[in-house]
């Protein structure tokens, strides 16, 4: 399939366009950018910096991929990179920035992610597969997001936070702590509101799976005694139960932010 480039667009020397790429009017592809097979830039979209966009992605008008991190005084650097997986959609005015070299330099977005109007992925974020970010979601730097996470509109996440897979972030939530896998958080500042039961059912988790996750959640967050003691007891209680241990180990591994707990 032939590549198509509108005559009003600028494709700089060194840019790599694979088969079947479609570049609409008034787009810009920088000299160190690579655009994968079948990807479409509708119009007024830009792929700049050291950026690789995967196959069959769609960039809507004014989406910008590969801008420098929003760090005062940071200069362009060849180790500042952005990678976008296959099948991703970036809607109007959505942005994703490249990484900071001293932290490894890579911002990475997985496959089949849907990034809606005005949403932003900052430098050094690591985004899983099938992540959905609704309008004007803002992720600060160095955030880890697992697979199948949904962000409600206008939510924002503090730098260096972790969001476990299959979590749900409510609209308008201001997340300043790590969110457990399968969890649901709401509010400003966000508090854990329970499990993302609806999302888990939609993704095919069985009743037995949900019961396993729910039992671990109750043992850790609703039992008697100190939180740390409940957590360590749960390690023994749920040994051999992989979904329960995923939730428990996420907490035990820790990160730069505390764990988001119920209000």
C-alpha cells in the first residue's frame, strides 16, 4: 500500500514513513521521527523529536507527539525518546513528551491506547496496553500505568505515582498516591472507593476471580489491627492465589508515593 503525503505537509529529511502511511494537510514530521505502517495523521498533527509511532495509529488534528519534556532549561538530546505502540489513537490536542536522559530518556505508550481531547502524557511515563484517557486527563512525569486502566475526564496524577492494571480513576480525581491493581479511586485528593468491579466484569474476570480479589482487598484494607500487619498476614493467607497476590505484592513493592487507601 502506497504512502500518501499532502503537499502542504512538511516531512523533514531523515524522517521514516513506512508503507501505507497517510499524512493529511499541514502536518509536520521531524527528521528523527519514524511512523509505522498504516498510521494516519488526519491534519495539523506533528510527530517530532526522537519518536517512533507504531502501526495503524491515528493522530487527529493538532495532536503532538515527541515534544521536549516541560522542564525549564532542558535542551534537546538524542537520548530523549518517545515510543508509541500499535493501534493507538490520539485525539485533538493530545500530547505525549519524550523522556529525560538522566532517567533513561524513554517515555513509552503501549498498544491500543485511546488518548482523548487535550490529554497529556508527560516525560518518562510508562503506559501499558489498552489504556483510555478521557478529555483533559493530565499525567505528570515518571508515572507507571498498568494495562486496561481507565481515566475519567479532568483527572490528574502526581509525578512518580503507580497505577495498577485494571484500575479506574474517577472523573476529576486528583491522584497523589499509588492506586492498587483492580482499584477504583475518586475525589480530591483521591481516595480508594473499592474495586473496579464493573470494569473487571467487562474484561471477562470470572466470579471466582472477583471473589479472590475482593477477599484480598477486605483482608488488607478492612481487617483489624495495623495496616502493615494485615498486609503481612495476607501474604500467607493468599499464597498461591495469583490475583490476590498481584494486589498484595503491588503494595509490598512500594514506590515513591504512599498507597491510596479508603477515606
